[in-house]
C-alpha cells in the first residue's frame, strides 16, 4: 500500500515535539519552579528576620529608656516585689520594657500579651506539642550572663542575683556595665551550653543547665538559620550565630555575656 505524504502533512510532522523534547521541557520547567520556590521561601525567611531584628531594637530602646530614667537596668525578675522592693521594676523585665514603650501599660491577668506586638517573633511560635505546664516566651533577657559561678552569683544585667538570697538581689547599676556596646541585653529566647539550645525562655543566657527540650536545638537552628537576633546594652542590634553565643570559647565570645567585660573562663568548668 502506497502512502502519499502531502506537503501539509510533512509540515505538521516537522513542527511536532518529540518525546525527548517534551521531557526536556518538563524538566526545565520543574527546575525553574524549584528555583522560584526556593527564592520565595528565602525571601519570606529574610522578611521574618527583619521583623524580629526590629523587635529587638524596640526592646533595646525600652531598656535604654528605663536605664536612663532610673540609673539601673531592669531586673530580670523582681523577686522582692511582694515585699514592696523596687516597685519601678514591676514584675520583671518584659513588663518594665513594655511600660517604657506604652506608658501606663498594665498587664491584664489571663491575657497573653507576651505573644503579640514586639514580643512576637514571626519566625517561631509555641509548638503544638508544647506542654501547657511550660510557658513559651519568644524573647529573653541577659539576666544571668555566663552561668552562676561557684559562689551562686550571676554576672548578667538582670540583677546582682545570689542564689542563696534571691529576694535581696539589687538591680545592676548603669555604670556596672563597663562595655555597653559589647554586652548583650536581650534577644531571641535561647539558653544554651556546648551546642545544646533550649528555646521559649524569658531569659537569654549561656547556662550550664541547658537541656534538649522536645527538639529545641533543631527548632532553634531553624528559627533564623542557626543565628539569633540580639540587642546590646547601647541599643544596637545584630544577628549572631548560635555557635558564637553558646559554643565559642574565645574571650571575645565569652565577654558578650558579662557586665564586667571579662570572659570568666573559669565558669566554663561548671557541670
């Protein structure tokens, strides 16, 4: 049987895709879609990081205003409040800072004001599986510094705390922070030690009792791509690696935590 190909048939055949060409086109579209999705995810993560950095800058402003007004840094927790001590410090650092930002602010019992406004980091949230008995606060204060030392004292900015007499711990005076531009004030609510990071803390500290909590180290690594947004006592904000904050044992990294500007390397021996 003879088959006669018309000029029109030959033209249609010449314009048709082969299977290889079709598969190649699909593959290229897939690669482009993957690149676009990666770019979108990266852009969203960057935007969340910018909002978080803005939050900690606002916290730094509140801390600076409080320090200027009272000549001392906010107490991390006002343990003597029930005895009428340090009333201007209120219940703790977050309320003190919020009052500076919003004069007249009074926390209403039963409301979760600590999860909104500048206290809400868009890059994280309390995990669905988080126990109700455990609070989850997204930002922390350098209340303790590098551990508690063998004498039970802290060297952060949240009070000259002594574990033997917590209710008598006075606030840290402004001039006790010898290097404000190099001393941490607040930031993402991480507590870490030797690579282990806990999240959801009201305090931010390098603490030997830090423990893995329901996947906290991996969750913290994901939050800002293994970094933390922090603000210093002079009010400037930075993004530092979790390694710098919780693993690095150089003098430069250790000094970040301590109001006296010393590395206190002896505290690395704490259990």
